[in-house]
C-alpha cells in the first residue's frame, strides 16, 4: 500500500468516525423521528468533516486538511459524549466517565475552530515565524482549559450544562442564530427552557401578561441572550448554587433581573467581559444593563429596554 493510499484510508477513517459521532449524537438527543431542525444541525456540522476529508484525501501533504479532520473528530466525539452525558443525569452511570471525556472535547473543538483553523489557512502553515510563540501559547491555553474542564471539582455537572449550551449554540447557528423556542414561544418560554435543566436550583418568575405577549425580535433576542450570559457567568465564574430570574413589564420598561448566590465580584477590578457587547446592545435599544454585588454577596444583573404598555 503506497503512502498516498494509506493517507486516503486514514482520512476516510477519521471522517467516518467524525460523521458517526455527529449523526449518533444528534439523533440520540432528540430520538427518531428527528425534527427537520435537527437534521439541519447535523448537516451543518458535517460540512467541516467533509471539507477536511476532501483536502486530506486529495492533498495528503497539506496539513490543513488533517487539522480540519481533527476538529471534526473533536466535534463528533463531543456531540456523542454530550448526548450520553445528558442521558446520565445522575452522573454515576457506567457511561458517565466516558461521556465526560468525550463531551470535554468540545473545548478542543472550539479552540481549533477559533484559533488554528483561521490562523493556518490555507496550507496548514503559520503565516510567518513571528506567529510561532503565539501558536504555542494558544495550544498550551487550549490544553490547560481542556484539562481544567475535565478534572475540575463537580466537572460532570459543569460539563453537562456546557454540553447543553454548546448544542444550543450550534443549533442556533445552524438555524440562523435566533433560537427556535424564542421565535415560537416568546421570551418567557425561551428563558424557562434555558433554565429548565440547569445543574443548580433555578427559579423563573414572570408577570402573567408577559406569557401571552410578543415583542419585536431584536428586543426578545437582546434580553434572552443577556439572561443566557448572566446564567453562564453564574455557573462558570461565581460558583452559584441558586439562580433567580425575574421578568417584568411596568412603567414603560421591559426588564429582566438575574440574581445568584455566588461568590460575587469586586466592582473595582471587574471587567465588562462577555456582558460588554450586551450592554452596548441595550444602550442601542435605548435601555441599560447594570451589575450590582460585591465579594461574597452574589451578583445581581438588571437589564431593561423601553417598551410602552
């Protein structure tokens, strides 16, 4: 068997394993018959695997194809591990350990997708030697993050929540960003769905009239993603054990308040982080986003936009 043939066989094998993980993980999550949106999600995920296989099979000397296949393999493994992890709700089942390892590979997938795939385009080489130190730093950071996610205390609970959110993010990307539950059910239903299976006690309270009322897409989207980011921060950074979400419409304002009992933050050193773009979005809509809290006092996020009754 020639080297070229061996490379093609290896590329086809990796592509097959990646495809099997993507399809199995997607179908295990929803069961059969799967909705059209799930098939669309699977099809979008398969693009990475297909492009990587084509490049690696036709040009085995091009490292970029193998990089794409590696990312696709992490995506497929993560999808399969996510579905297994979501089935093992107690975290003590026989597949919990294997599922946790596979699901944690989503961290590697994101690192490859956001750093190395654009950096090494199109031939799998760095643009110049000056990028070498940055590439090593990025690779070390990805490996450290992966190890931290996998071996951190309560890693199964954290991985389970990250797995759900990763699938949600990917599915929303496939569907055009706007979450389907938000489009179909409205703001309150979307927030309740987001909070329904978190690994900590979560309470969602909303004015009765909000359940039957719809608002412009940009308003609902801005508030929904603000709540999602606040929840993610409470779980990942604040080590919260309880989260409360309150939605109100009064005084010409549509408002969400997200409170947690986590370790809080020091206002003097806290940065905008992931909330920065959301605060800017609130301002663009004529509203505001505020954070309150302190070390050991938990965090309270309040976001509102003007909305006449």
